[in-house]
C-alpha cells in the first residue's frame, strides 16, 4: 500500500535553470540506470522474494527509489521550465518543448522511451542482489558525471544527496548478499564442469599496434588456474598443448558417486517392492471410488517403475539387488495402523487419513528419485536419468492427484464448526 506525502525527500533548489542540463537529468529519470528502473527492479524482485528479511530490504529500497524519482523529476522540470516560453531554450530539445510542453516524461537524455528491458530480474536472490549492487554503482557514476557538468549550487546539493544514497544502497545489498553465506561463485544449483571451470584461455595473443602484450595476473595465474593456449590455436597446431576440458569428457568419480547411485537405486527398489504389497490393502480400505481407483492406478505405475529400476541396473552393469529400506518399512507400518484406526471413523475422515499416509510415501519416493536422478546426471548416465525422471514425474503427479481427492473429501467432511452453526 503506497501513500504519497506532498514533501520531497530532499528539498530541491534551482537558482539558474539550464534546459540543456535538464535534458541530461532525464537520464536518471527515464534512463537505463535511472530511478524508475531501480524502483521497478527492486520492487518486483521483492514481490518475487520468498525470504521475508530480504524481501523487506528490497521493498524498502524500491520505495525509496520512487522518492528519488520525484526528486530527479522535480529538479529536471525546474531546469526545463524556460523551454515552455523561451524559443532559444526550446531549441535545446524540441521533443521536450513541443511534444512535452517543457516538462519531464519517461525518456532518457537521448529521447528514447523508458522500457522494462532495463530491469534485471532473475528470481534467484543472490544473482539479483549482485545485479542491484552493479545497478547502484552505475547510477553513482551517472550522478557523479552530472555533478561535474552542473554549475548550479542547489542542483549540486540535490545530486550529491542522491549520489550518496546510491552508496548506501550498495552497502545494504552487499551485506544482504554476504549474510546469505553463499560462496562467491556458487550460482544456481548445477555444478560447473570440473577442470574446465579453472581453464583460462589465452585468446588474445601477440604484440598489438600500441605495444600491448600478453599479461599474467591473479585473474589467469596462481591458485587453481590452468593457463591454456587459445582453442583456435590448438585446433590448427599439431604441437603439444594443454588439453581442453569439455562437457563430453568422461566424469571422474573421485567422490564415489557411482557407488552412492547404486545404493540409492537398491534402496528405491526395495521401497517400491514393499509398496506393491501395501497399495492393494490401501485400495481395499478406501471408502470413496475415486481414491480406490487412484491407488489401483498407482499400483500399475509402481510395477512399471520397478521394471525401470531393473533397466537402470542393467545399464550400469550391476546386479538388481534390493537393499532393505527401513524408511519405507516404517511408512508402510504406519499406513497399516491408519487403516486399522480408520475402521472407527467416518468415511471422509478415514480416507483423508489414508491420503495423508499415502502422501508421506509419495514425498519419500520423490526424495529418493530426485537424489538418484541428480547423481546419474552428475555421472552423465543420460539413459538412466531419462528413466528416473519418468518415474519421478509419476510420483509427483500421484501426489498432486492425492491433493485433488483430499480437497474433494474436505468439502463433504462434517467439520465441527459447520455442525455448531447448524445447531
């Protein structure tokens, strides 16, 4: 909820209006690094943010940027005012004088309309915070240049205020990023290719017209860096060169991920086999036809999933041997207790309890399949990834179908509050 207070965040004073300088100011009104772009970027990031603490930060600063937009707009309007009535001033920018009546509009200093393309929003909080730090740095430089081209003391005071707040916001965003305790180069969830990530390609070689030479520094030497000749040179040079690490290189299983994948598959295999025995009992216990049919459908899916796991073992050259899954044993035992307790309950309540037990099973399986698929993906067993992804999708779909049935049952269940109202 926004509320406009008829008072500028910084009182603007212009002693000598300068329409040409007013045009320059429009860069911070409707430009790529301007206040409207910042306000929209941070506010939309805030709307998307699931982290309540940093959401508050984004909304606070996004709202302040709207205040800055009003300061810049007022400052620009005061400088542009002579173009309303003075021919010479109007000639400085006919677009503003003729089309805009000597006032501000959402254009940059070149007359280009503001566009949402200016906004940098990824939905990944750490990536967005880095974008915001860069945005504040760019805006700071623009304000600095405006100050250098300004002769009006009052305008300089306002610009100094706005420039300073850019640094304040940079500090806040930087500390918010630091507080997330994420490694600097840990972006997203998929790990980079080992080896390739540390290769620096010497793609600009020789001595240039102005005496440029190949240089070395912490950006390409020391630590884990491997200084590598340009791929273009290696392609045409039969001589020795540092081999390029490519995506198609076979993975090196230094962490024993292959063994871990086999363990996961054996655990899932035992879990699925237990489920083929439990699902018929759950179907028999279900009171509503829709739920019974859902259990029967998932039994057929489970039998197909067992076949896929056996295929995975065959592809990996391992024996399809099950490993006792204690987690599923506990869930199945809990399900049997819920079936027994349901005999004393109303139909809707009994089936809702049954759905709860089934969803706990689904979530357990989703976790297992996700882990196994990610391991197979890291080891580049694409065929195994495909099989596991199909089973994972079925488990996720089953969970959603159970949700739908639960919502239907809740609408017909006799809730205590409803009973009180009818009495």
